[in-house]
């Protein structure tokens, strides 16, 4: 892994999101709105990996991910790892997990669902399947899979 | 608190309990016997879209048990139009009543209401979603007409795509090991989100003729004009799925026809006189079934 990391400069403080599903890195930047945050960001795509064939890596300087961001990340790439870097060293390794109930991060695709029509309401989805991601709206029952998730 | 949002909230044991009690309550529903089981209790019927049959049968059920009803039949009479949220309306009504029956055009509204209501919420139909008391009365009708719920051959005919009654009923009958025959035009087939969940055998057909002789129950739904952009297409399809007394000669003599009503002309009136017609008794059954449920939610524990 250290070889791969050398391809871009190590960061002093911030977050390294490692083991991202290959090709998903760009989507993660977009969904988490990281590119607009003003900090320095590196995206590495299709990096050779020991665990899997390829992976994407994102390095974000001077910033740690919030819980809400980690939840979105888990939905986008359940096997990703989050490393918090302080003073060039890995200070914390976080294994991310998809919560059993996903609240306030995913939009229900059913326009007639009450969660899209009641002012001030939040969305809640039940996790049905972890591996090939499938979640279900607790209100209208609509099921969605990985490719159809729309984030709020 | 026990809300009744979806038929999935009720396990088979509880369903059978409600059906058994409903049967005992038939004389009360008919007005031949008096009950004061829910004396002093108030039912609030909150109908954010009109549904005369559901509302009247709930109100009849409540009053037959000695309770009273408040509510509205149409949201134009409420603060809904002033922009009041559903949750604010529910919090308010919960303070005025012992049980709320909610009818609403949006899917999931009963579930949302149940999160804030301090009294039980019964889903009286939420958009294209659930309508559990309709499913209960369908099950009750089948049990009373056929004598059992287990292992029946059930045909469903008409608009299976948009008809929510057939979705919930097939979910429920699947738990009682039914074998399903889904009969519809191609464009109105049972959706895969329903068939994917079925544990028992099912098959799709385009004509009733090929399966009629096998059926114990035939559940008919109305094919709506709005589903067809071309009126000629509608006429052709609707005509092909019309039932009359002559067609039914091929049916088992004990086969029963159910329909959630109102019907237009999918069942010819000459069927009404045959032994197969169960739909008017089915409509009446809404009262004892809703009585049994209301009693279970609010009555004294025995």
C-alpha cells in the first residue's frame, strides 16, 4: 500500500478514503460535495490492490468526514475504509458500516410517497441486503438498489 | 400501542382471531343484537380523499358497538388547504378521539401518522399503498364463503397492475398457501414487486377460460378507462374480461366471485342471481370485520 500512496504526496492532516470500489471515486466526490469544499483533494483511480484487483482512493486534506458523510460513503462503497491522518501518520482507522436504518440521506424515488409530500418530514430506509445493496422506504415500501440511489 | 398500517402488521394468529370475532359480531352488525362494547369511545375518521364505502362502514361499525364518530369526509373542509401538515392534523385529532381512521392520497401517510399519534391509527387506504381492513374483509368473505383459507386456488382478474386490493390480498393469501392464477391483459399484469415475494405457485394468463374450472375463488377488479390512452383499446380489453352467467357454467359449483365494488360492467348483473356472486355479502362484511378490529384496539381486555 505504501507504494501506491507515494504516487501522490502524503497528506499531513486529513482523511484518506481507501478501498473504494473502482470507478466509484468520482461519484463519491460528487455526492459528498468534496470538490466544492475548497480543500486540496486527490483522487486516484484504478490503483492496484492486494485485496481486490483495483480500487479508487480519495485523499482529503485538513478535513475529517462527518457521520452523515460516512453514511453516504457506506452506501456508495460498503467496503471502503476511512483513515484519519494526523501529522502524516494514520491516527485512526474506521471501518464503515451501513446502518440498519438509513435516515435523512437518501431520497425516495416515489413522487407519491408521503416523505416527498409532507413538509418537514425526513426519509427513512430499512437495509434489506448488505452485499448487493438493497434498501426499502419505511413509508411507501419502495425498494431501491445500488444503481438507483439518489442522495438528498 | 397497536397501529394497523399494513396487513403485514398482523400475523396469521391475529388475523384468525379477528375473523373469528367478526363472525360472532355479525348479528350486531345486522342490528339484531345490541352491543355497548365501545360505549363512550370516539372514532375520528380523517378522510383526506373521499371514500364513501370505507368511511360509512367504519362509522357503522363504531356505532353498532355503542361508540360515536367525528371527522371529515373531504379535506376541503379542513385546515389542510391552509397548509397544515398531516402530522399537525393527526396530533390534534389524537387529542379528540380514541382511534383514528386515516384515508390519504399519499403512500406511507398512515405509517407517518402512527409515529406521532397517541391513539391507534388504522390505515383506511394510503394512495396506491395499503388498505389492511379491505384485505381483512376479503379474507373473512373467502373464509365464510368457502369454509377455509388454507390452500385455495385463487384467480385474480382485471387490472392487476394498479389494483392495490389484489396486491395486499395476494400477499395475505400467500401466507395461507394459496395457488394463484393472475388473469389480465399484458399491460395490466401483476407487478414483479408482488410476484417476487410470493412463496407459493402462481401463473399468468390472458383468458379466464383456460383456468376457470380450477378456481375456488375469483377476485375481479375494475379495469379503469384512465389506464388507456386510446378509448378503443379500453373497450376491446374491457370487453374481453367481462363476466356473465353463461361463462360461469364452466366454474366449480362452489366457486365464489368477489369484487371490491363499485363495479361498472365487468360483472354482468345476471351473475348477481347465481350462487357464485359473493360481492354484496363481501361489502356487508366490511362492518363486522371493522367491528372486530375496533373492539380489539379499544375494548376491555378479556
